[in-house]
C-alpha cells in the first residue's frame, strides 16, 4: 500500500474499472440469466452462460454484451470512493475513541466494513438499478443513463431508484462471510502443510506456516466462491427487484403480470421457487463466480502497477504546485 491514502483509493478505483471493463460481458450474461422469465413473451430463455453469450452476440453484437457499461463503470468508481470515504471516517472515529496503541480486533474491522458498505449502498444503489435496467432491456427499449433515470422517476417515483435496498443491506455481510471462510480454509491448508512438512523438522514447519501469494489468491478465490454460494439467492433476489419487465408483458393476463411484480426479497424467492424450484435461486451463479475470480485475478496482477503510476502522477501534480509562481500581494 502507498503512503498516500487518496492515491490508494484512486489506484484501487482505476484497477477496479480496468478489471470490470474486461469481465463486463460476464456481468451482463449473469444479470440476464438471473432475470429471465418464461412468462415474458418474445424474451430470450438461455440454457447456460455459453448459450447466453452466443445468442446475445448473434442478436445484438458487442453492444449487447456491453449494455450498461457506462453506468456499470460509473457505479464501480462511485462505490470504490464512497466506501473508502465512509470507512475512513468510521475508522478514524473508532480509533479516537479507544486507548492509544490499542489494536482494532478483526470482528470490529468487519463491522466497520459492513457499516461503510451499507452507507455506500445508500448512495450508489440508484446507479446499480439503472445498470440492471440497461443490461436487461430489449435492444429496442434500451435508453441512455439519463433517460433510464428519468423513466424510473416518472413511472415509479424516487423509491424506484432504491429497489433491492433491504437485500443490499443483507449482502453487506458478504465480506464477513468471505473472511470467515478464508480463515477457516487457511487453517485447514496450514494444518495439511504442517503435517506434510513434519518430517523436515522445525525449518520445514516454519516454511509451511508462511503462505505464498499464489496460495493466498487461491484461498481467497475459494472463500469468495463459498460466500457467494451462501448469499447468492439474495444476490438474485436483489437483481430481480431492480429489473423491469419489457413492454410486451402488457399482453399477459392480470395474474401473470402480478407474478412479475415483487413486494420484497422473500416474495422473489417464493415466486422463483414456485416456477423454477431451488435451482432458480442459483441462476447465473457459475457466471458470477467466474466473473468474481477473474476480476480478483486481474486486480491481483494489476493493482501494484496502477498504484505505482498513480503515485507518480500525484508526485508530478505536487511538484507542479511547488514550482508555480506566487502572485505578489498588491
């Protein structure tokens, strides 16, 4: 990490934008799998993520695979900076309230992270709603960021921009679950390494306890996957609530139209279970996991490079400020 916290945040946001740009088609595929419904006449019903990729590309080209890219990347930057901002404030206030030199426990760190995540969602959720609408709208109904924003306000009011808020609050627990899974997986992995190295002696045991960067990445990917499996039904429910049925649903019966409207996350889970069974709760999960692991891998490889160039840019800006001539006081 750099000494400049703003540079850390900027590098993190830049790396996240870069990584998410590369894997964005997977996000579109995942979202469409989560929201597809057999009741919607004329809509695509995909058999798998590969089938979705091929059919979206054939029907809409690259534009379809990158629908909502601008809103998605805007949301990535907004989330990264707002999370950093809120976390910094919360952490500073907590540090000021405890004795000097006292370490912050892991549960408290996780709680502060969850609180920062909740505040972040409060401000950035409207961007996620707009992104979902753009990703799932039929090509002939897809509108710009502003038009989508305006349409939501006109048809659903301001509350329409915060659809899926309760589910988002529940999902703030995901990092804590991920961390718990990581610590458990790490303990099992080290135990196995110690058992294998016991014949080598103290030196081998000490080496076994130390984890390499590759091992940390693999354990992180595994823990993230396990956390996603646990929380995925709520991830799906949040996206379903943010989704808007296409105009073609006006041809459906009143009963069918009502089945496409959701009162909350539990209502989504009930209705999806009634039509698709338990597997309906996990539509698009494989794509979500692949996207998360790939995104993390890209960040893992590129973040230090982004940080290096960000620090260089900040140094250049600071250097220019120092050499600027001072206007004489008149």
